[in-house]
C-alpha cells in the first residue's frame, strides 16, 4: 500500500511538471501535492504505530489501553483512506463518462 501511495504521489507530481502547471497554493501556502503527501504520510505513520504497539503487546511490553487506542486510531485511519480512495475512483469514473 505504501508503494502505491508513493507511486500515485510521484505520478501526480510528474504530470503537473509535464503540464507546466504551477503548484497551486492555498491560504496556508501549501500546494495540493504537499497536502496529499502529508495526509498519506500521516496515515502511514498512524497505521505503523498501531502495528508497533500491537507487536509490543504480543510480547507483553505494552499497556492494554495504549494498544486499544493505537488500534482504534489505525482502524479509523484505514477506513478514512478506503473511503477517500472510493470517492476518488467514483469521481474518476464520473469524469470518464462525461461527453467531450
């Protein structure tokens, strides 16, 4: 999953460069690419933390409350990523159905 997110971010950056499109900055001065990249990296870190805490719990080195919290956060993050992916795919399919 990490590789596919990185590939998607790189493909977006390469397409934007090839089209000569400037980075569109919002009020915070952050481009869309930076926003997507930050969100993807945050999701990866959150899910990774859940895995690390879960592994620590398996050997008895983690508090139960910490494990439950980390796994709940990882689950919510995964559900969010899947929902966003589904919306992007749906939007892409809708665009492809538009007459030119």
